[in-house]
C-alpha cells in the first residue's frame, strides 16, 4: 500500500510539472515563425514578457524589403485575448503611424480576403484591426489609440482586398475591445495591444489563427482628393523580400 501511494505521489508531481511547463512549439518554417502557446502578457508598456523565444515571431532581419519599417511582429493568446507586439522604425519627422492587423480567424486559406503581401495559399483573412490615427504623437511620443476599430470582411472569398470585386469591410458593433500601450525611443516605436477573441470569432478552445501586419508612412494628400497611405512595413516577409510569405501561425489555448 505504501508503494502504491508513493507511485501516486510521483505521478502527481509529474503532472504538476507538466501543467506548469509550456509546450515546446514546433517550427513552422523560415522567418522565425513558430506555433505558440499561452503566455503571461500584460499590456503595460513594459516588454520583458515578450522576450520568450517560444512566442510566435516574424522579424525583418537582414531581408532587403520594399516595406522595411515594420521590424518585428509577435502574437500569442490566452483564453480571452489575442495579443500583439510591434517594433516599428519611424520615418524622420513622421506625425502619423497608421497600421493594420489582418486575422485569418478560422485557419482556412480558402475563406476571407487575400493580399499580394502574403501567400494566397496560406492567407484568407476575415478581420482587419486598425488605428487610422496610429500610435505616434508629436513625432516622439506614444499616442493611445482610442480610434482602434475591427472590421469584418464583406467581400467574396479569395478576392484581393483592394482589387476588383472587393466589397469592403464591415465594422462590428463593438467598443472597448482592446487595450494598448507603447513607447517611442530613438526613432523606434514599441507597441503592444490586445484584442478580445470573441471580436474576431476565435472563441473555440485550441483554435489556431493566422495574423499579419502592415504599417504606413506619413500620409499625403493625393491629387485625386484623398489621403494616400504609402506602405511603410509589412510582416511576415518572405526570405527574398518580394512578399507572398505565409502569415504568422498562432495556436490559442
């Protein structure tokens, strides 16, 4: 009987260790992309909690890319939220820092919109999360993104998001679905934010979502009478820097 209790105790200790230990994610290919797990992320403008090597990450690195301003994209999740972290190189005297996050919430490349920036075989995003005013104030200060919005794809599946036949985005009836914080230091913006999983229809336990991001340079007034937002950065990027990379795969708890 004593031996039986000793075995039970040993098994319980192994179970406790396993419960506390994070899964070792499998590599998903180049550009630093990994499948992820749940991490203790806090949206507080302190970024040490993003340093784990197991957090799914896309980095520009040494790639010679047409859109070089977005240096790092990271994403992970817990049972309630999807988290994002960006490092963005700012242009000189930049006053605006608009960005967009694209989310393939059903892990199905055949549903949702597509873009020339990411592989049409590995991207079909249903949601776009963006801040038009962005995260920059007075060139050097982080601006709280009170205009954050989430849009749902209205277009047919597999159609370029800005191409012929695209029907646009529908803004969900939601507010207060995000938290964000950041700092601007030496021409680099460090930004973190969270989005409620139910806003992007990723409520199912164990779901995998795919994400990507774009940032934009200083906007200019176009002769046609509209604001033009030239691309400043995009991740993930393919190794040859010409786009069509796979989106970043994030496994949710």
